[in-house]
C-alpha cells in the first residue's frame, strides 16, 4: 500500500522572523476559501508488489505515471506518505544525472564516496576501481571535479559506480538515455549480466525493446496505481494498446522531460500538406506536415535553434529522425513564441501505430526533450500506386523504389 502525496504550487514554509510567521498565518486564513482539491497530487496510490531475489523487473507507463517516484522511495531519497517498502540487500541506484555525486569532488573521490554510502570498505572499492574507470571511459578526467563533466560523462561514471560496486539490488531510471548509443548498449549489456549473476534489477524505461529483452516480468503504472503486472510481453502489450493518438495535442503539461528549460515544446499537430487541415492519421505515401509549437523564456534572436522529431515502433526501436539542421535549415531569428513546420514527402511508415519523441536545442544545448511524447496512427494508402503494400512484419519503412532490366544510362543513375 505504498503511497506518495505531493502538494502542488505550495512554497516551502520558512518563518525566520515573527513578522514572517504572522504574515504567513494571515495568508493562510485569507486563502483557505480559495483552496481547491487540485492542490494535491497522488504520485503513487496503494501500490503493492513483491520482487524476488535475482528477478529483473521492468517498470513502464506514461510520463507522470509515478515510475521515478517509486524508485526514489525504494532508494530512500524520499519517504512515502503512507505504506512501506521492505528491502533486503544493498541498493545501488542511478536515477537522475548527478544523484549521489558531490560536484566539488573529483571523479576519483566520488567513486570512493559512493562506495562508502553503499557500505563498502575501502579495500573492496580499491579492487573494483580500475574496472569502474575502464567502463566509464573517463580516465583523462578522473581527477577533475565532476561539476565540469558533461551530462554524458556524468552518466558514464554514475552508471559504472552503481553497477560495479556489487549492489545486491540495482535501480535504474531512464537516465541511461543521456549517453550515446554505444554506451547505452554497453549499459544494457552490463544490466543483463548483473541479472544473470543473480542480482535484482528494477529498470524504468520507455524503450520497450530494451525492457522486453532484459526483464522477466513487469509492472505497468498509470496515474500512480498498478494497471497491470505479469510477464513482460503481456504488460508491454497492455501498455501500447492503451496509448492515445490525437490529431493535435498539448505537450506543455507533460512533466517528465529533460533540458535546461530555456525553450519548451508546447504542442504538436499533423497537417494535410495539400489542404492545411489537421488530421488524425497521416496516410502512407501522402505529403504530410508536422506542426510544432514552442515557447521560450528568453530572447531567441541571434541564437541557433534546432528542432527534431524521432519516430519509433511500439517497442521503442528507432525508425527515422526529422531534424532541422540535417537538411540545412538554421533558425537564428525566431521569436520567443511561435510554430515551426516540417514537411514529410510520401509518408514512409506503413499502416499501424507508432511513437514519437520531441527534441530541441538552443546553441547546441538541449533545451527540451520529451521522450515518448505521443503516439500516432498511420492510415493505409496507395504508396506504390499499385494498390499493394508489404505484408505485416516485412519491414518498418516504405521505400520509394523502381525495378528494371536494362542497364541505366549514366544520366539516369
């Protein structure tokens, strides 16, 4: 019956003087009538489950479902409002970039600090130290304060420490996605080996392919409650079958996002390229326009802004990426609020349901990154002009191609 209640929009009370205390009391008395029930949010509500030693468990769900809150409680970072969590074993966790690291200490010092927090003796850490450094690939920066590390370097070292200091229970959030593709594969391989060694892993991710490959069983969270549990195949099937596919959706209210917040993506829509009308589902083979609304908290003129939209199948395998700078578009004179558009000629996805990530950068720094922002349905169309499409399972993309028997003339190549 694990539950966690948050109060929305309330500042932390601080009464340094008698005047502060009296003014706070006056504000409470005058605003009591205006309070609404929506000032509170149950991030978790009556969650109960049991994980056996050596099991690898995937925890999935929409943005804001309570996944990260659950891991924070299990990591003893925050306390539950009610209920309890009983943990038998030493816990290593990787939840957010920088969690558990002291920014003023060097990478070397933070390895020993984390080991001490886990209850390890110095001799144990010494034995694992070279292996940790080799895995993190940060030898040159080992004696540099971690406040100077990039987010990728931070994650490399944090994961290496969490996975190599022999935790009996490893808790990993979506933070792995900060690293590059090669390092992500390396981390997933390490988690797989940790599970095969008989240690327990709880893995939160939107990458259904990784969850399906790594995990024995899963939990599906929805609005802070368990919506489904069981085999990982069953749970992922339940998850993807309940994803919505609106023609135009606000993404402003999604809370789980990355970036410095200097610019926020606020809505996404799909337009018919001929009529300009909003559509629920693009038709394969048709010209389609993506519409992305944004808001910035500061002046954008003179700054380079890059937008991108990534398309994935329902288990998280990447299909294709639309990124503004790939085709030479440079936004250097945008207003602080507006809309940008991306035309996709001959929509290349077959009929079905797909997932999308939204991303933007300002001067090369990630401003907003909304993973698994929404899903889209693709309607059947005559892509090849023959009335035929590949059968299901014969490929994720439709490629414009032409067959012939004569050798092409140089001018036709």
